[in-house]
């Protein structure tokens, strides 16, 4: 399927199902779709606790559940399914190239380099940290590499590793959001997990400056988005808020049972506080500042009192505290179930965001590919935008 056809298809489908994925059950206890699709609501409410985490994390499985009630959503599954980029196997890079890289990160970097293919131009490794990716490319593509990174300490560490590996890799300590000297015409720009505006700026400025090739694996799409996401490519109906772009990256990081219990308690208590606030003020959601972790480790009564005081609400009397704790847990159980609907659209939103950058590059004369460069178990942020100036 051509990129632009995929983009137009996803755009239309996501636009038409906006009412399913946009509402956040944490803020909106009963999204409108609950009334419109009562059988879906009933199935979700009846789900055993053991299915909840899996369905919230696996958007394909969640979409399949939704499709039993709303068959039209199944089109999204094929539109969001991208080719797997096979990549050539990497030439021998010596036994020690990966000093100091944790195993999973090393596998991501090797998969990225293999999928990106052989480059001929000098490489710019954008927001490169210690420059592990840049070092691997210098070793395997035998090309000079500049690694741009804001953190001087990471650059110094990276210089040491580059020297040990004997590669031509220079570090540039610079802010990728304001650097004017980079990127440069004719370079091959690579970016592995440069967050939000950092990868978008690379693509925007790189196109304007005549960068010859891009390989970009985006992440944290919401970073640098003020209220609304500014689409780059043409002819889109959908417009995303910052929170919508956040939906693309909401998988829970694998956590221990203790961490899961702690996270559930935090959700339940915050919802208990929200329920209290709705009871004593108005029945709408209000944002609140992050809650200090120690407050969640205390008793619920202390937590509720501190939150009420901080948010300028009347202090709860001792007789009502237990009721709001119970209601918080009830809402937690509902929110986790209702969120499955929103999370069913996670991958489709992510692919829409990546396609926006990919189609922008295609509109500017690049030959562009979009696919996944590694298994999602290695990193869920596994999309790779590959573009070559035609
Ligand atoms: C998620 S890490 C990825 C690092 C590397 N590409 C990798 O995959 O190992 C993001 C990197 O971006 C850097 N960074 C954040 N903001 C930056 C900025 N404004 N300019 C340049 N680098 C930045 C961080 O210091 C960090 O090293």
C-alpha cells in the first residue's frame, strides 16, 4: 500500500472513530460511547482483572475485542500494520564495539543499523547520547560521524568510547532545538528515539537544508506539542491535541507486582480525590499537579487531606474519608476497563503521526519507506522512517 493511501485511510478512520479514542475515562467517568455501544460496555465491565493489563497494553487484542461490537473498526488493524524492515546483516564490527551498552539497547541499535541499510554520506547522529549508534555506523559504514547531543557529560563519555573503538566520530555539544549549523546538506541524518519536537525539527530543517538521507525512529510524540499537534503533511482531516499524541506511547513499562500494586493505588487514590472534588465543587475534571510519591505511601485520610488543602478545597471530615476511598477504587476498576477502548487505537495513532512525517518527506521529493525495525518486545517505539533524496 502506498504511504499516502495508508495515510488517507487511517486519517478517515481515526476521524470517524474520534468519539471512541479521544475521551479519557480518568477525566470523563462515562464517555458517550458507553450509551451508544451498551454491549461493548457490558463486556468490558464483566472482564476479569487478569485480562485488563494485557488488553490495555496490546492494542491489536483490544481492537479485536472492539471489532466484535463495532465491526467497522477492523479496517484500522490492516491500515496500522506496517511492513517489517528486514535489513541486511551487519558486517563484523569486532567483539568490543558494544562496551557499556545494556543488552536491550544494543539489540535496538543493531536492528536500527541493519534496517537503515548501508549509507554513503557522512552521518549526523541526532540526539545521540553517548553516540552508540553513531559509533556502530562509523564502524560498519566506514563513514565519518558527527554525534549531536545536549549533555556534555554524555559527549565526553562517548568520545572515550569512540577512541577505544578507533573510529572517526566527533561529538557536538548542542541543543538540537536551536542549533543552526546542523543538520547540513548532503548528510545522512539518523535519530534513534529523539523525542517529539527533536525528531520533528530534524526532519523539517533537514529538508530545508538538503539532507540527503534520513533514518528516524520517533518516540515521545507529545514532547514539544503545546496544545495541538501541528501536522506537517497536506490534506488531513484529523487534528490531535497534546493528550491525543500522548496516547501513542501509553504502554505500561513491564513492572514488578509491587510496582503494579503501587501504581493501582495511586490511580485509585487520585480518582478518590477527584470524586471528592466533584462532590464538593462542580462535576467536571480539573487538572492537578503531580502528587508527591510519599503522599501515596501514607494513609488515604492523610492523602485526601493534603490534596484538599493543596487544591484549596474544604478539608474532608473523618466520617466521609472511607467512602471516597471505596469510590476511588470503584472508579479505578471502571477506568482500567473503559481505557481498553482508547488503547485499542494506540498503534493507529502512532502510525498516523509517523505517516505525517513520512508523507511530508515524500511531498518534498524524497523516496520514503515506513516500517518496523525490530520486534515490539525489544521496544514498542519500533517505527523507522527511511527517506532518500530522489
Ligand atoms: C532517548 S535518548 C536517545 C539517545 C540515543 N539516540 C540512543 O538511542 O541511545 C534521547 C537523547 O536526547 C538528548 N537530548 C534531549 N534534549 C536534547 C536537545 N534539546 N538537544 C540535543 N539532545 C537532546 C538526551 O540527552 C538523550 O541523550
